[in-house]
C-alpha cells in the first residue's frame, strides 16, 4: 500500500513543481528568438584584393 501512495506523492510533487516555475523573461536585454541579418556591400575589386591579401590589416570601407 505504501508504494502507490509514494508514487502518487512523487507525481504530485513533480507536477506542481513544473507549474510553479515562472517563465519571466523580462530580465533579457535582447530578444534572441530571431536571428539578426546584416548585409554588407563592398566593391568587387576591393573584395578580390582582400581575398588575395588575407594577411593585410588594411581597412576597407563598405
């Protein structure tokens, strides 16, 4: 008789503990449910130069 009571008690505790969790996400600074998209446009000749000189630390404005 103890076994069903123990099982029922354990099930009840697990069920109540899952509903007791608060899913408050107001602490998040950014919404990470979507992925941001960044489009960068660069002159094809500049891109070719960058690919040919990968060790260079020159700046190229997009």
